[in-house]
C-alpha cells in the first residue's frame, strides 16, 4: 500500500492583527478537524506530517491525538506565500486568489507564483516520503491553495482554481506515491469532513 492523504485545515480564527500563518482553528474548525478521525482512511494512517503553520499543526494534532501518533512538522509545506499583502478582506482575497490561479507564472501583488508554489509543495512531499516505507499510509495536513496545486500535479492537469477545495476548508483527497512521479492519479475529488 502506498496511500497518502492530503487534508486541509478547516475554519480559522481570522485576526487581521496576527500574521496569517499564526492563525489557529476556530471552535467550528476544531470540531470539523475531529471529523477526520471518522474518515475511511483514518485507522490506516501511521504517520502524520504537517505544514509549520499553526492551523495545520492544530489539525494534525487533533487527528494524531485520537490515534496516539506523533506529528512531524516539515518546512516548505506552507500555504502559498502571501506575506506581500498580509491579511486581505474576504472579497478582495477571493479576487486575488482567482488571479493567482489564472496566471500561474505571474506574481500577483507580490504573492509567490502558483508555479513556484506547486514546485515547492510537490518537491517537499516527495522529500518527506523518502525513507518512509511504502506500506505505511501517511497523512499530510496543510492548506487549500498548495493542496490544489499538488492535486493538479497528481492529475497532470494545468493549474486552475476549478480544482480548488470546497469553501470552509477541511477537505481531503487520497493519492498513491507513484502518482507523484507518474502524474497519473486520474480525477481527484475533494471530500469535505
């Protein structure tokens, strides 16, 4: 078995005064993150690897505590770098995110390009899996933007927001390790917790 699951963090506590990577889960987000324990793949997971952003770590810890697993935090699994703008009101954020996906080779308002973010997330997932026996199923907890970019890579399809997760986050898809190299995952659908 070479099962991998990519799970995005659910709802967060939005605070314009706090850097976005430091946002934690909201109460609703914590409740939804706990639903990961009920997913069909939950009992199979042996390793939990998280982005270094607080909301992803909290998502990972909720899952891991229910299965008596440790969480490994890895650099480079973070969301696309949006530090140039910091917090944007929701409507403005959605407009800029649309441009981010529609123009993958361009930096929109100083954001990391979608192409660069995709290269980073794919290479980091591959690197994380090195040295982990293929038979051990792995859960990655992360973010909607880079999760979508990883998904596009796995499906061998151009970057597009039409492959983005459902609103509210807390969505997952599963893939095989081989699909990272072969890019033959076929259609992958986000499933909400």
